[in-house]
């Protein structure tokens, strides 16, 4: 879907809107996928930050069909309104590290619940964020680490039932093996409004063993 945002700000010169003064709230939570000039996936950025890249002439290249038209200020000389067509994927200029390691996403409850799709990995029940907890497969009291490979989403009841025991001791087998998500998987899980061009690009960069999951 192609959206249009009109900043409606008269500014001297051919500048798209009052960038320095802030933006109005957009009609949707459109986010742009940011890459470095070498094509390495960086992070989601707001459409406002993407506009700033265009204004500063810091866009190296883009991918995808324009998803957002930002109508800026009226040039007092030409009488024309500036327009920026935002693409869903934007590579910025500047330093790029072609051999940079894939960053590991921070282990937070929000990221953990998203990885496990808000499902208790003991009983299979689906819950809201306030109904779920972080459970350590090997309890920390037994030397278990607070790491992606040792934590799962659990409902409150299952967490209390398991206590400080291992799944084997509690006779509570896991429904799935916990894993450390890649940075690309984290980006997919953290955005519920991914555009088609963005999803196609991200899926192409998933670990091969998880592309069909």
C-alpha cells in the first residue's frame, strides 16, 4: 500500500518540510529497512529518519516499490511542493563492513516471547505478554545460563509447576528446542507491519535451515 504524508510547511528554498522542527504523526507505523552501502542489514528505522537520509543526500541506493510519499514545503521561488518517494529498503552512504559478524539480538522478554510466538513451550497455550514468563530450562540455581539457548517462554502456571527442576525432573518435555535467533530473524519478529518487498529481502537472508519454518 502506497501512503501519502503531507507535512504542509512553507519553508524558504527547496527543502522538504520542516525536518528540523519535527514531523506530524504518520497515518501508519511504516518502517524502512536500513542497510549499509554494502548491503548489510542494519535495522528498522522510522520513516522520519529515512526522510532525513534523503534530505542529507545520504542514500546510496534503494530497493522495492516506493511505499510512502512525503509532501514537504512549498518553494517560495518556484511555487512547487517538494516530494520524496520513500522506498521500503534504503542503503545509506558511509562506512560499510563487508565481513562484519551478524549481531546477536539482545535477550529481552519481548524478544523471547516473539521468538516463541507467545506460546508456552511446556503446555502449548497461547498468552499475552503479561501472562507469560521467562523460564530457564536448566535453572540458574543449577548453573544454567541466562542465554537464548537456555530460556523458553512459559505460562505462569507451568513456570510455577516446574520450579527449580529441569524439564526431565518435572516430567515436562519441551515442545521446541530453544535457539539463538539470527539478527534477520529478530528483525522479522520485531515488526508486525513488514511490507512485501521487505519480507522477500529478509527471507532471502535467513539461515537456510529456517527459511521454511
